[in-house]
C-alpha cells in the first residue's frame, strides 16, 4: 500500500479511459457490478434496475443481464435489492425533475441499494450534492475511488465502496487519499538525539477554565514522540497545569517569546481565550517568530493573514473555517473542497479542515484526504489532541502538509484502538497514540 493513493475527478477518469475500448470496459464494469451484488446480497433474488441513458446506465443493463443469467429476477416492484445506474460521474448540478423523482423512488424502495460508480446525485469530482441523491449501501466504482466518494457530503451517501478493475492504468490525480503508510514518514528518535533535537514543542494557551485544552495538547505532543514540551499559560493556570501534565515545563504567558526560542514548533490556541490581549499575542507570535506553528481553537478567532515564512498549519472545523472566510458553516459542509481552497488562498499556508473526511490543502499543492471512520472523535478535546500531534510532527522537521495529514492519520488510528466501547474521551486517544505510531 502506498502512502498516497489516487482519487479521481470525472475529468481525470475521462482522460484515463481515452483510447480504450468502451464496449470492453462496460462489459467488465457490468460484470463487476453483478459480482458485487451477488457477493453483498447473496440471498436477494428480486433485483430492480434504475438505468439512465448514458454509459452508467449501460453498465447497469449489462449487470442486469448477467444477473438474469444467474437466476435473479429483474423486477419493477418489491425488489430485494436495487441497482442505481441513473447518473454517472459526469453529472453536474441538481438532477432534473424526472430523475429526481426516480432517485426518491430508489430511496423509498425499502431495499438495499447498490450504486454503479457513484450514487446518483453526488458530484463525483467534489462530493457536493445539489438536489436529490441516492443513499447507497454499496457503491461499486470503476478503476479507482472518486473524489466524491471520499469527500462529504457525498461520502455519506456511498455506503461500502468497492473498486472494480476494468483494465485501466493508474494515473496521477490532483487529490489523493492518505493511507496509514504515511506514518512511516514520521521521524523516530535516534540514538544521538537529546530532548530538544527529538522535537521541542511550545503550547500557548490554557486560560482559566480551559487548562484542560492546553494539557491535552501538551500530553498529545509528548505521546506523539516529541522530546520536550513547554506550556505558556496565564499565571493563575500554572498550578492546575502542574497537576495535569507533569512532564511539561510551565511558563507564564508573558514569557512565551522567550520559551519559543527553544522550541522547534508552536501549538497556539488551545484554551487561549479570545480577548484582545490573546488576539494580539497570536498575531505577534506568528509575525515575530520563525518557528513552525499549528494554529487552532481560540487562536483562529478573527485571525487575519500574516506574512510568515515559517511553515504554518491552520486546523479549523467547519464553523471556524466559515468564520475565517466569511461563510456559514452549513455552506462549508456543503462545499468542503471549495471552502478549503478559499482558505488556502486567503492565508497562504497549510489548512487542515477537520471532519470524517479530513482535508489538507496547501498553496500550489493537491488536496490530501484522510478518511476518519471513528465516530468517537466527536467529543470535546480531540481537536486539542490533533494540534499537539501536528506540532510534534512539525517539531521533528516534517513538511507541514505531510505532518498535518500524518497527524490526522495518527489520531484516527489511536481513536480506533481506544474505541472498544462507548464513552471515548480525548484522553483515551492520547494514551493510545504510542500504539498507533508503532510500526509493524
């Protein structure tokens, strides 16, 4: 398995298919759909086919003929499984009225749905949904996964995704899927390292009532293998931080710049607060230090672009990203790739947009997508954990874009390892990080 695998847009798929025998590709695609249906729904005898007039519909009709030859019945009513072959990867915008009506029929059929290539109504190149869209249980996609199957909201319509080989060669794509192999990029401590050369992180945050955020960030940085972690926080928070994270050095907030001199990465924002003094400190740290930095949580509040040469990673959720670019969070959720691109352009740095489809964008680079399939991460404090992991990886000299993608991967793996039952908390993720980073 490679560290990064292709995610295809509709245009990239057309380029890959160009010059190949269309009929042969459709026969392979139809056979793959039929095989997947039998494998996924072995007891289903009655199959309904919804097929459009394009190549996607052709794939579906070939699948139906193969299924009929294997003893399945193709029916109009009371199916036990439905094949969605209405719209293919070339679909743009909202489905027309008649197609939208058919999509609603599919969703109301009270039977599981197998989508051909992409659930109808989902934009294969962006994951956006402009109108009615099929909710599939299984999607059989041809040659390679499509962007719209990995990026929300489309990813939530796809169900289990199977990739069918239809005899094409892999190609470079603008978006790539991040696999667990990226963790092999994270530098390990070497025999000659000391605590500073192994990665020195300064966490700036931890105001009264929010010391837990800074503590989680610091603990995550340590568990992500940083050699040295300091926390700069308001003086009244330091006694609490002394009990929450024993291993970290504690400094009053006014000594943040002095502490930054020893750091090889900054983690700015966890529990920092949003008053004018906090905003001024964030601005000065970004403009007056030359240390790689992760900017999260309160430090993102009313953040403005700054001229900064050091690697910088912003890690907003959709609400925070919306405020950074002047849009509602609902718009960001519906247009995640576009929102990410706007933020990267505005701030000129790496931006990690959190979510089940964590997206990492960088100036003049393609988007990296890391699928996080652990619902347990929807709990307070996990954003602070991600900040600490990212800072640890930056402190070791990793490229900012890859550090952000690797951090999301490490956090997702740790959450999976820790989520043996309900009630996962952020601290559980921190404690599972060493196992998540262990190399087989």
